[in-house]
C-alpha cells in the first residue's frame, strides 16, 4: 500500500470512531441488502462506495478495478429499484 494510503488509513484509525462507523455502515448496508431491503441498504452503502472509489483513484490505484466493479453492482441494483428512488429526486414514480 502506498505511503499516502497508509497515512490516510492511519488518520481514520486515530480518530477512534471513523473506522467503527465505516465498518458498521458496511455491515448494516450489506445486511439490509441481504434481508431484501435493497433500496435502504444501497442508500447506506452509497457514500461508502464513493469514498472507496476516491481512495483508489487518489491513493491506491491498484485496487481501482475492484472498486469500479463494486460501484457498478451498486448502480445496477439502484437502477433495478429506480422507481423507489424517484421521490428523492422530485420525480414521479
């Protein structure tokens, strides 16, 4: 892992709350998807996935292909439930 990525991860760990919050969001979002509450799970996972993409674009590019795959899967599931998200954008379902 590049030094900048280690420093970033070390900074998150040093806060004492950020890593548990991040991992908790991943577990909760994943559990909701598995339990069939896909739209809510995806809403919780979306900011995590955006940060994963940014991390790999700017700090650790070797993991970018897997991050793009995860983002593509998120977008596919969100597209499949797009009618559920319509009210968030002021659109009619």
